C-alpha cells in the first residue's frame, strides 16, 4: 500500500513537471499558444497576427489584371512550446498552405518553411528575412519568366491587432524592378 501511494505521488509529480514544460503550447485557455519568454524577442514579430483572420486574396492574371478577390482564413499560432510560429490558410478553392516560422539568433533571420496541399515536394521551399521598420520582409531566390535573376519578396505590412496586409512580388536583385503577383488583405476575428 505504501509503495502504491509513493508510486502514485511520483506519477502526479512527473505529470505536473511535464505539463510545466509545455506552458506555452496551445491549450484550452490559450488556443493559439503563447510566446515563450526564453525565446528570442523576435518571436513577437508575428504576435499581432496570432489568431484567426478573415482574408481576401487576389492574384495577377496573364493579362496583367487582378483576379476577383476570393475568401480565405489565415490562422497563426505559437508552436514548439512558444519558440516558433505556425500558420495555415484555408481557401475557398480547396487549396491550402502553411508555414513553419523559426527565428535564428545567430543569423538574425526568420526562416520560413512553406508547404501546400497542391504539391508534395521532397524538400520545403524556404524564405528568409526579418522585420524592417514596421514591416516583415521575406525573400526566396527566383528567376523571372525571362530568366533574369531575382527574388520573390513577401511583405507583411499594416500589421496591427486588427489585421494585416500581405503582398508577394518578384523583385530584381537590387529591387529596382518590382512586379506584384499576389495580394492578401486580412481582418482579425475578435
């Protein structure tokens, strides 16, 4: 009886310690998780976006005009016990995307690993960048259709507790040539 009681007390103590190790994970009281105070302060760069946003998405057509906006939701949450950010989009056309966002202090960069339901590549495409003034800029090497070297730049702007804007653009290496291809406007659900 004494050994059973001791074993039960040890089990309760270990369970409490394990739960304390994951204080920043999504939970019933914090459905989108919390930033871990031990993480770099940049973990809060995406903090205003944490939660669910209702968004409209438009892409540039081959004729150079923007498509009619389509609806989507974009959800951000803290993962890995509050040391990274994950997001996913759910689009009305049935295509869905997501990202794992990790900040690397040594490089002073965000690394954003992108995945989509449309294709399943053997390795994930990765953007890198960080906060510049009030925007978050992320880049990935990409040639233009004419073969010119450049990058695909993603910009999060007008970031607030009420929402944000997002634009994807092809830019030349010196960023003197900018060609927008996709834009998204999001309002935060209350």
